[in-house]
């Protein structure tokens, strides 16, 4: 605590890079793959105590392979706490496959006769689904704003597993725990420290997995947004076919003790299909942004609605849930703002050097005026990062609805200079593979 407090003073009052990592109190929580990842040159960032590979130095030769497609940065500030290896890993994953350590997820099981009622009350999406369905859902507050977004798997008639981000996991756990009935007909169990997750994604993901399991991994037998138990080289694995990076693949959940055997099986198979280790720099930034996926915190927060985020479903479930009244009202009204994906049109600064925004920068009109919607909310960059498959730098921002039109042009202010940008998409349509052919292959 003393070490963190001393370090936090500088991070609070100093000029600190947004990605700067803490040096104190590290290696508190290690995944079962940590030693394997360290040998591969993993550069670890910390989340909720977990050490997560952000990129792997073993992939440095890929930078030369892809050349300018890695969108190299020369300015010191945005080159700090970043590597072109991230974009190279992204491009290689899109060509072949990547394995991603997702141990930093938080997991909790809700079980009992009232389990369905609990998750229905919390989730915007319909949770009375078939056993084996995987549901990605917003969780709303009473005002219809976002409290969280997470994934819920129905593992049995009265058994639901919630998977959420490690940094917000305990807040989500409390939200669900507060909904438990007083009669004890539903319970919640935190299994975060008991389980680990590996993800495998890319065009070759199915070949890699099929070689190490007798289960049928075909598209017909294992549909998107479903989960089932399979055996991988003698390890019992809960496999979930979802994707946060925009490619075919699965998340594999196993007890911590079985993690190394799972890694080794997938790693050996992956050697035959060009698989590389891929860091969170791809999973949480480049892959996510190319698919225009929203993230809790940057895009999804209490001041914005599901409609403004472009995440409303055509049909609303009949069951009641927290925030339903407000959400129904939002659906009936014209949204005040819409979340947009923008491309930076010209990165060249006054010195001739190319600069790359990092997030939280103001979005301005072409005459350099701030943009404010009718609720008094300023437009700014919620997330920023490379889209290597497209050769673009992506910005996400809420813009007033009357301005949220594809092709509309604006300025983004970065370190005192102004750079032209334009709206590529309004709402949730992806700028990469918008029809999801790669995911659904």
C-alpha cells in the first residue's frame, strides 16, 4: 500500500502517459501460462493485479514482414508504452491465428431455482434461452445508462456463468449479488481465482482446435454464440464460440491447474497452422476497434443510453429488468447523440511528423469550435487506436445526432494541433468485415 501510494502521487499530479504502468506491487496474480509467456518475450501490463501480455517480443520479426502496414510511429509520446509489434501481431492473426491469455477475466456462477429470475432482472437481453447459449448483454442502471456489459452463459436449467472484465469484476459481482432473493433460492459463487481462459482466433482457428479434440468443431455442429464442454487432449474444457477481435475462434475455460496442459496442446497444434501468441494490445484495442466494438468505461457509461450507443435490439424482452422503463422511453425518442467511428484523414503535424491520437481528445467543428449536444455533453474521443487491416487510425466519439452522418468532417485536437477526421460509420456497423463473414465462417 505504501509503495502504491508513493507512486500514485506522481501519477495523479504529474504529466503521466495514459498507458504508463505501475512498477510497485507487481506479479501479484499470475496466470498458469506466465512462465511460458515470459520465455516468449511477453511485455506484461497489469489489470486488477493480473499480469497480462500486451505484446510479445518473439514476434518482432513480423514488423519487417508487414513493413509500413504496422503503421509505425516516430513521435516519442505515442511511441511510449506501445510497440509496432502489436499491429504486426494483429495482421498475422488475421492471416493465420493467434492465442490470447484471458485469465484476467472475472467469473461468477449464479445457481438455484431463482437463478434465471436474477439474471433476467440484471440483463437487458433475453436470458431465458436454451442451455448452451452465450448471451452478450448490457447491464443498465435505473436511468437506462450502462452499469456494465458482459457475457452470460446458460450452463444448466438453473446455472448461469457470468464472464466480465477483471478491472470491473467485483462491481459486477456486487450488482448481481444485490439481486439475490432473501429466501436463498439463488446463490452466487466467485470462481475468478479458480479458472483461467485462453482464446484462439483467426482463419486457422478451427483447424488448430479440431486437431486436438474429437468434438465436432464445424460451423454446423458448433454455432456462434453457443458453448459446450469438449475434451482437448484429455483436458475437460468449456468452449465458448464468441469473438471480441472479429475472427473465427473460441474462448476456452478450464480450472487453473489444467491451464498449462491446455496451452501446450493448442500451442503444439498451432505450430502447424502459423499460430502466434497475441497480446491484449490486439485483443483490447486494434481487433476491437476494427469491429467497432464498444468497451465499458470508454464508450459504455451511465451518461449515455443503449440507443445512443447503437446497441438496441429490434425486439425487447417481456421480462422486467433494471432500467427497463427508462430504456423503453429512450427507444421511443430520437437519440440526442450517436456513437460514431471516425477515421483520421491526415496525421501530419506542423513539424511534418505524423501523430496518432490516444483517446480523450476533443472533437471540434471545422472552424475549431467545441461540439456540445442538447444534454450539455461535449464530444470527445472515447477510444483511439490503429486499424492495421484498413491502414487507418480509428477514433470513436459520441456526436449530436444532427451531425452524426457518414462522411461528415471534423477536427480532432491533439497536443494543441488540429487534424482532419471524418465519420466512417454511425452506430454499431463494423468498418472491418461488416457482414461478419470471418466470425461466422
